[in-house]
C-alpha cells in the first residue's frame, strides 16, 4: 500500500507542470453552463493522448470515462469534476487570463477538470497495481439550474453498473494551499431561485396620492419576508433568504413605475422546512402587497437539494487524506450555505465532497470564488490530482 502511495505521489509531482498547463488552457478558454463544447473536446483529446479511449458523451457536453484495473468487475467507484465557467469579467493580470469577454472560471472548475485529468493519467499508469474500475465524470452546467448533475443522471451516466460511491473535489480559497477539508453528514445547502413581480399603478412622482407605488410596497414586502427566517424558521436549521437584484422598468427620478422586479435565493439544510418556507414566501409576499393596494406575483424555481456527505465514506476518505498529506494538513469543514449539484449524486449513492485548499496570502491569492479576481496557488493542483487518484484507488480496493 505504501509503495503504491509513493508511486502515486511521484506521478502527481512529475505531472504537475502538465496538469498546470491543462488548467491554464481551460482557464483561458472558459465556456458557460451547457456550452462546454471546446472544453469537453479538449478533455477527449487529452485523454486520447494518454492512451485512454473508453469514454462516452453524456448530456451533450458531459463525458464519462472508465479506467479499468485488474479484475475490473470487482468494484466500481466514481470521481467527478465540473467544467463550466461563470458570466464574470476577469480582472486578473496573468498570462492565462480569460480570452472570452465576460466569461471566467471564477469558481475553480478549470482546476477540477485539470485535476481529474491528472488523476486519470495516474490511474491509467497504475492500473496494473489495483483492482476494480474507476469511472470519471466530467460534468457540464454545475452553475445553472437544473444542474448538469441531474442531466448526467438522466442520461444514465451512473448506470451499467451503478458505482458504489462517488467522490468530488472543490477548491476552497479559505483553506491554505497544501491542506484539504472534510465534513461528514450535512454540509451544503439547498438553493432555490425566488422571482417576485410587485405590481402597482405608475405615474408622476409629484402626485403619489394618485398612484399605487410598487417601490414602497417592495420595501414592505422585503421587510416582511425577513420574518421567514427570523420568526417562522426553527433557529436550529440554518437558512438564508437574500435578494440580490431589484429592477424598476421605466422608472426615473420623477416617474413612479408600474412594477418592480426582484430576484433572490432561499437556502436551507432541511427539506421539510424548505417546502414550508416556499409556502410562507409566497403567502407573505402576496398578502403584504395586497394590503397596500398592489399585488405580487411569485415564482419559485426549485434548485439543488442540500448536500449530505455519507458518514462512513467521508470518514474513510479523511483518514486516507491524513495518511497521504499528514493529519496536520486535513481540516474539519464548517457547514457551507452555498449549494452544489453534486448533491444529486449523493441522493443516488454514497457520496463524499471535500475541499482543496488554494489560498496563499504571501502571493496575495486571497479572493473568494465568484469574484473577478479569483485565482489559485497552482501548487494545489499536484495535490488535487494525486489525492483524487489515491482516494479512488483506496476506495475501489476497500483499503
């Protein structure tokens, strides 16, 4: 076991410059959710150059790859990486800066894809040293509802046969490079999109008594909706209700608009409360608007479920990570109210979703994901590729 671990580490180190080059190519050529045509073609080309030719397109821009060790029917597990970018204009001044205006890998999916390619190379080179099959899932559209994971599942990316477990890795800019983080049980929130249209009667701002002001109604609606969290929710259940967009079509300084459009998100870690909260949001928004002479249309687009890491699988992988990196380099994660469509996979099988540290304050690499200055310390990629390969080998071998 130790001999094979050292072999994996050696290969990860040797592959580091190549894996970084893959990451930089993907970073410079980002594609939005469900538009990852060049990215998946690059993945196919790279796999073919490794000598890996057993792959299959799924959900149009997704890819499923199988790497078979000795006795491939013994057991099969899966590794997953997402490939899509975000509609963000990059502000980093680096040689590999995005070449696509207004599109950026601001969530590290370029790192995930490159790391899984590196893991594929390591697994392919060591396939005579382990038994079973490792399925690699290169997934589109994690950043956009309905989530590429749900489409991959619908397109039978997990079948023939279904793997016994799945492991996913995600960058974490709050953890220093060289470290990783794990959490068993409840980890990430569900995420739903909330759209409100507050309707009134527009007119001249000098005669508000002749109008029904949807702006003022919106103020009251937003205030009332905070009671969903502060008064309706059990404080033991983490929940977030935030509105990030307010628009007033046709408005100006002296015009009261006919309507106000709002967009927000609701997140929680409990599915029963999630359904109840949807009802409360709709009820409170409509009644508040009606009480002030207006009306409110409510649309709730149900997004990803909450993510729950399998207790035993995560415990095993944490121990393996400690053995691979040293216990001092493995941290316990807090609950994270962001969402991940990896949660769809965890509804189908045992799942473990962990974090790869990418922060380096000495190099001023400190920006959070989903920001125009997000970047990583690329030393993380050697760990990203090597650890994923090692966790897969241990799990498929049941070590």
